[in-house]
C-alpha cells in the first residue's frame, strides 16, 4: 500500500427550502450516487432566493474531496 494518497475535488451546488445544512446534505447525497471515496467538503458560497420578502430557497456551493482509488 502506498504511503501517500491522491485526491480530487468536485464542485456541487445544493439547494433546499429548509436550511443551509439541508442544502449541503442534498448535494452530498446526490454526489454519493456516483462518486466513491468521498472524504470532506468545503463550503465555497452561500446564497439564497427571496420570495415575497422571505427566504424561498437556500443555495450552497460546496467542493467535495475524494480519494482516487488505489492511490
């Protein structure tokens, strides 16, 4: 086994009507369907959509780090 690992980062945008945390979870859940070896995430941007003076949607841009297999 190697003494080092190689990683890649993928940018995702998650949305939610309920919370920033839910938007992050939605992005990670969707990414998990096709990406293996996910290990961390970074919040890059946080924004939202306003409807009738209230929060309509939360939108969060995250970068997900994952290990390249066999690295």
